[in-house]
């Protein structure tokens, strides 16, 4: 077995070992079953509500593409990210220093590992989940399952490779940034002008399987992956930099007596991706929501309510933003000081509000100006965004503490998180996407729901600190 194949196999084994150690074998092995069950419930609910099959599946592809973009950004946001992420397996991802492997092959092995891993863990269960709904409601859902087995992993791979390529180009300096802007503008113009971009993408493998769709998918993934592997394969050393002391000044500016919020913000700003990671997360969701709205308008013949659609979807950015804020958090290091884990969790939540809410409001404003809206729709969109953002942030802190990227792979926690998000969000999105002219009573119900979700998120967030402090003190978490 060659060195790169051995490394790839070791990555898969280590990923399994790490999660089994954290959660136990059966709880992690049951993760795909929970994904399938939650998805089947959501698909059945959408079918029962009369949502077009094509609309639901187009939205699913958009979300999977966004997941690929986010996954690529988490692992490859800077030249040194591979050596610093995922803690216990950092030796594996830095083996290109010690073995006869190029950095490009190391990056490729890392991304292919993610593709194989998530295909078995998430995408195959997603496809299988359409079978029960197809048997109960619509034969079209049943027929979709085998095609989704191919199109969903391909969509994820394109998202993963796209982020890798964009980061590699941006790191090349001004010329790379200009090229990225030009490429994004070109893709946006092609979509806006009505060119059949979807037909030559992985979505085309589902909607209209053909040699054109297959060729476009293969070429698109090959080009973006090659650019990413080649660009990130370079290991040019970066000059050392010194920074002025900023903790005290920032803490004074935001009224942070203990400096924990300021420390969280500085950790984020000085991380590989910096504060731009929050904007990136919101931009990905903005693009996904825009794609869903465009497809619903074209397929379903309904003009979705911009505020009622973009507000809930952008509220989901709270999870990725909280994840970024906790990436550098090390609970044992905080425990050396006269602080509780509750203090740290509270600081992360406040930092989330300081950076996540303004960025999301800007993204929502862009969407509303772009698509046009009414005062009531805009007001409800802002209210929904704020309520869901607070709710998702509090829920994530309560269930996952300072390690959301690890603990939400616990099958039990993921099931709880998925249900807690799906139950309020699915009806709200149905109102925004499917109901052409919501009544005054329905809009009032939406407003009340947003306020209630914000209140629930606040309560959960406040209880998150004491809950995780007790977990650390009891030794249940180290």
C-alpha cells in the first residue's frame, strides 16, 4: 500500500476511533439512522403540506452544497489550518512533513476522507429517507432516491472543492482576489441571465441525468479541486508578526469587565480565517436562500416572501458562527483561572451576538433590497432572523457547550438538535416559500413564534453555563 493510501485509511480509522471514544460505538453507529429518520419526517411533512417535490429536492441540493462550502472552509481556511485543526489527529494531517508525501496529496487525502465519511454518514441516509415518503405520498419521491445517491455526494464534493479553490486563489494576493471576484460575478451573471447552469451541475444528475450533466459535474469538480490542491499544496513560510496588546482596550470598549468576551473576539480575529469567517457563513446561507427562492419561483410558480424566507434561513448562521467562536476555546486552559465554564459559555454567547447579529442583518438587508419587499415582510424577516439566531445559539450552547463540532455527532444530541430546529423552522419556511399571500392572522402567528423562539433561546443559553460546569466538575467531560 502506498504512503498516501495508507494515510487515507488511517484518517478514516482515526475519525471512527475518535468519535467512538467520545460517544460510544452504538451511539455513533446509529447516527445515519437518525439522519434518515429526521429527513424522512421532514420530507413527509413537506409532502403533506403540498410542497412540490422538485422544490423540496432543489432546496436539499442547495443545503448540501452549502454544507460542502462550510466543510471546506472549516478545514482549509488558511495555509496552516491542516496542522492546527482536529486536535488529536493533528499528527495525521501534518504527516506530509515526515513522510514522502506532497502537501497537495495531503490536502487531497483530507478532502476525499471527508467526502467518503460524510457520504456514508449523511448523504446515503438522506437519499434513503425519500423512500418512506414516496411510498406514502408521491411516487416521484420514491423515484428520486436512487438518483440522490449520486447527486448529493457530487454536490457536496463540488462545494468542498469550490471552497478549497477560492481559498487557494485568495491566498495568492491581489491578483487571486480579483480573479475570485471575477469568477463569482461571472457565475452570478450566468444564473441571473437564465443560462442552464443547473443542467451542467450535480443537480442535473438528479433533475435530468445526461452525459452533459455528468460531464459538467466531473469537469467542474476536477477544475476546482485541482486549483485547490495545487494552491494549498504550497507551503510558503509566512513572516512572523507582532501585535499590539488589544485585549484591555477592546474589553473597555464593549464593557467587558472580565475580558472573556474580548478574548473570544480576538481569538476569532487572529484565527486562520479571522472575522471574515462569520461573513463567509452568512454569505453561504444568503446564496443558498437566493438559489432556493429562484428555484421555487421557477418550479412552483410562486413568488416567495423574501423576509419570511431569508430571515429563518439566515438565522441558522448562529450555529456556524458559534462554532467558529468556540474553535479556539480550550476548557482546561480556562479552568486554570478563577473562572467557571459557565462564565466562558456566557462570553461566547455574548460574542456571538456582537458579531453574528450585525452580519446577519446586513445579509438580510442585501436580500430584501435585491428582491424587493414590503415593510411588514421586512419587519417580520428581521424579527425571524433575530429570534431564530438567538434560539439556535442558545440551543447549541446548551446541547454542545464549547465543542459543538464534536458533540453534535453524538447521535442522541444530534437527534435532539435536529428535532428542536426542524419543528419550528419547517412551518415557518412553508409559510415563506409556499403561501403566496399570508393572512394577517398567519403573519401575527409568525411574529409570536419568532418572539417565543428568542425567549426560549435566551433561557437555554443562560442554563447552558451551569449545565456544562456541572459536566466538567463531575468528570463526564474533560
